[in-house]
């Protein structure tokens, strides 16, 4: 594999008339997708884009995204996927930091995207659905796929920036192609008869690798949902006979708690996949009971293309676990001095393998810090059991230290999810004058249920050690989330009056 775009060419040769991508009534066959991506490569060439140039892509989950994504790769360009919700100053940063020559942005985003592109000195091309045919048709198609080499950068994915400004993880053609192939064959067992739910954002590594690239590498169909809504998702599952659902924990909780879920036929589902954050065990069990479909939980990061470990379909599945490393990947747990941690004890996850990024774009110091010895330090804390299964304890930076004792937010959240009224929970540290930190919990209740903070506090107190239970509990209408639906603990703030 010398260019990731070749997975599309190969799928087109095998399944030209099969549906590749759909959005409601709009369907692109593999032949359509391949042909339009060649036109997109011609469009980029007309704008002076050459192999190695960076191209920003700022679109929601619409068919135009894969057309332009594979078109840019076909032209030999490096794709810089961007969240459509970014404001002008953020757009400017992504384009300036990556040195992007061009930004392609969805209609309706013109104001912020155009201002950001202008400030960064990048060319700007608006993408409107009604005019997309004319946009592509005005230039000769570039049918040939540019040769790039396995270790050439294909995509620069900007990390969420929990510790300062976002850094661009350089993922190579080989990183992405192999991670998609291993996911499709050994984990999801995808084939041309499958329909994969595309509600994970395609600008994110999870949706890009496990959704788009895995589906295309298998000749499957990806049915898109531009904005996640549980009722619409259930409608699409029924209408398109979706066989594989891929989501983050908040999506599973939303589907499980939807009051009309019983009105939809989800019998076509054969597999569900969860990642992006730890899936509460109560949500996993509730979803499987309600939908009759097993959830396989996995783990990864943008820096690992992203899949690193999984509960494999042909092995024992352990609820609450992120499973074992995928084919071609190694994982270990390290202590504070870089030593290996014995089974049962908590350590930081370190990863190496075919999925490991080339490095952070133009950040040699950050790359050396993250990968000092060929092993990526993830910042995630975990335990490993006697069977080699990993169990995430928490983010290193989310650890709460109360009076000298370590409190892992996820453990407390798992207890809260056991309460029948709790839909979502986020446990955070609250400053305390003598303990250093106190345990606090923001809770969203299920529709139609009631529970008081005192009741939830007492519920936890009965189930976990005295130093762990949340002294401060407050109710929220919603919790802050990333674009992928992952709860942002760092943005959870206690209400006035909580120390």
C-alpha cells in the first residue's frame, strides 16, 4: 500500500455498483465515489495543490467528505480534518500550524472558515451541495493515484489540546490502511453485505478509521448521520438495515434511554462497537438487554490511528475491559520511573506497533516526550488482569488525590450509573483546604425520573469506601462534551456555593 486512496480503487474494481456511502436518499456507489474523488483530485490540482501539500477539510458527515478526503489523498496531499464547529481563530491556528495551502469548507460555515483561511493565508473553497457537481466538473479528473510511500504522512489529526494548544498527530498511509484493515477483518468481520452506521464524526480518528476506511476496505456501505440524534439514529438503523453500529458511550446511553426505542426495529444489528471513552458497565448491559446486540469495547488514541486494543469477537469478552492489543500492536503498563508494573497494579499504558503515529507535526520535543523509547506514553492509567485484559482506571490528569488517597473518577461514575435515575455522570476534583481535593459529581437524570443530590450521595456512600464517595453532588441538564460525544470532565464546574 503506497497510498491510502488505493483502498477505494480496489473496492471499486470489486464492487462498482454497490452502495458505498449514503445519506438518506442520496447514495453514491463505489463507482460514483471513485469517479468523483478523481474529479476532486483534479480540482485540487487546478488550485496548485501538489503531493505533500496540506489541505484542510471542514465538513460534517455528508457524502462530500469522503469524495474530498479520497480526492486529496489521490492527489498526494495531506488531509487536515477539522471540526465544522471551529471558530475563525481556531481555523486560523489549524491552517497556520499545518501550513495548509487550501481549505475546503461546508456551506454555512463560510463566515468563520473564510475568515480563518484569510488570516492564515490559505485559499478558501466553499462546498455547497447544490453546486458540488459544478465545482467538481470544472476540471479534468486525475484518475491516477499519486505514489506516496507507506511512511509518508496521509493525515494530520489535531489532538484535543488538554495540555495546551492542539498538536497535529502525523498518521501515515501505512498507519491508517493497516489499522482499518485489521479493524475490518479481525474485529468487525466486515463484508460487502454490511451496512455501517456513520454517526461518529469523520474528521475524528474513530469515525475515519473504523467507519469510513474500514467500510471502504471491505466494500461495505457507510450510512451517514451528520448530527447524532437518538430518534434519527433508530430510524436509520431500521430503514437501512444497519448491521454494525459504532458509537461513544453517550450515544449508547441516549439510545437506551430514548422513550420511543421500542417503536423501531433494530433486529438487523449484529455488532456494536464502543470507544472514545470508558463505557459504563450498566449502560453496556442495559443496551445489550434492550437491543439484543453485543457491544465490543475497544481503546485507542488519535496518535494510534486510533485502535490499539479490543475485546476480540472470537475471545472471551469482559465487560468494563478494553480487551487485549489488536494484531500487530503491543501494550504494557509502566510505573512512574518507567518500570513495568505487575498484574493487578495501576500503571500508565504505553503502546507500540504499526498504528503508532510518525510524530507530532513540527514538534520534535513533544514527540520525544510522548515517545521517548519507541513506546507511546498515553497518559491513561489501567490495570491488567491475569488473562492479559486491560481495564482503564482513568486519565492520569483526571486523578483526584483526596487526603493522600487516590480516587479514580471512573470508579465513582460506575457506581452512579448503577442508580436507576442516572443517565450521565462526571466526577471531578473540587479544591479543599485540608484534603487538597474533595470528590464532586455532576449528574444528568434520565427523562421522567427523580433523585436528589442527598439520595445520590447516600447511594454511593453505601457502595464505595468513605474516602471515595462524592461529598458534593449536583444536578445538571446536560454535561459538556467533545464533538464525538465524549464527556469533558475538565469543563465540568461545580455550582456557586460548592467550595
